[in-house]
C-alpha cells in the first residue's frame, strides 16, 4: 500500500509556516529564519528524511513546554577577527544556526575564514540551510552539528554518537551551487518509518536490533541503533564531529544531546571561506564548472543514464515543487490542519492528492 501525498502551493505553505511560528510566540525576525529553514528543507529533502514543515507540531509542543525559548539571546561569549564562541541559550536552533553562519561570513570577509562554534542550541534542521547562506556571499560554507546518540560506534550494539549532519556548499557558474547535505548514518529513522508504512524491507546496513544484530525489518530497527556510512568510517566522522562541536564548545557530546528535553544541549560549528581571498570569484566559478564538466563526462556504469553532482537532485526537486506545488505526506497534511486549529490561524490548502 502506497503512502498518499498531497500537493500544496509553495507560496501558501511558506506563508502558513511563518504565521504558525508567529502564532507560537516566535518574533517576526526569528520566525523568518525558521520559516526559511523549514521551507528549504521541505522543497529539497525526501519526505522520509524527517525535515521540513512536519517539524511544526514538534516545535509547537517544545515551545509550549518551554523546552525551546523564542527570543533567547544570541550571545557572543568570546571572539577574535576569525573566531567566535556563541551561546544560543536554548533558543530556536534554525535561527541560531543561520545567525552563526552570518557571523562566520562577516569574519571571513575580514580574515579570509570565519569559524563560529555554538553551544546551548536546539534542533536546527537541515545543515544545508546555513551552508547555502555562505554561497549567497561568494563564500564556501560548512555547517556541522552534533545530535542525539542514535549511531552505534563500530562494533557496539547501542547508540553513543549522533547522526551528526554535515552541510557543505560551494558556488558555481551554473544554475545551482554544489551542496552536500548528509547525515553520517546510512539512513535515519524517518526513512525506516517510511519503509514500515509501505511494508517494505530495508537494506541490512541501515540499523541494528536492540540486541545488536543487523536487520532488514524497519520496525525492529527503529528500536535499535543506526549504522554509520562506510561502516567504521561514518562512526569516526561522527565522533570527530562531536569533538568539533560539543567537546570544543564546552557543551554536551555523545550521550548528552537531547537526553534532557528541557535542555537539548546541541552544538554547531559554522565555517565560511571567502573565495575572493584566494582568487577572483569568477575564476573560482569557472574552475568549478570545469570540474563539474569532467565529472559529468565520465564513462557511465551499466544501468546509469547520467552523473549528478551533490545538490543536483535537490535542486531539481525544488524547481519542480516551486512550479507544481510541494508534495506533503497526507498524514503530515492532516497534522498541520490540526495545528492550524490549535493556533487559530487559517489553513488555506485544498486536499489535492498527487496522482
């Protein structure tokens, strides 16, 4: 049995998301940051990845319980021309992440590189959102974060480190930047839930049962730990991401992030590289375009029709959604309708099922 998808106009979805955040008590400036984060994720990520507007009811619950504090200070604890340490004070993670990247960009324009480490933040969504901000200013952007302990270290049966996503974005001379947007696990529990709803088996390298056995049963996997990309390599990358975020920030790492709902204790690192410090921006973009041409000209493997660069699938999905409407899981659509009632805001969408 397939999952029903409902198509909604993107402009209406963006307006609804902004209204929802403001109805939750989020200030207008902060609500715009958070809306940008959710809408970009909705348009670019697969529905099963767990990002996008499906997060709105969760944010409402956490704000209502004061687990997240709208309007919390974005406090610069310490800084130099190229570095900053920021305390997010349990505020809105998406806004904190984007502000931290903007600060890193400002420093990059002075020093060639800007690095901002953030502590006491909360869930910040897709790492590609802050990374892409750097591209808008002719910088290369890198955004990493730690997360809850869902990944088993290689050889372990239980989770100790997080999915710890990375977003890296670089401008090109073409229609879209190159954007790497990945978690360090092979898959997340959102995809497993998707497989379970479709009554499908999943690949064996996604997750473990609670006893530490490999499994293709998504129901069993959701009770166990996730596996890293590239086996021990993903685990190593995840551990070092915790070092670069929580350990370095003097904040939570490993088992700590998300262990206390009232203090998520999430840490991020934002890095911006000013391309103009190294060479003229036009020259860099031409070099990127040459690199992409070489990649796409490579001999194809059997069964493949083209070679894509990171972010290309996401770009195509975003263009299609902007033209024809985003595709929401019908279950999420109904949850948003219920949320609109709770917040006393209009729900402007018709239930247009995707054929």
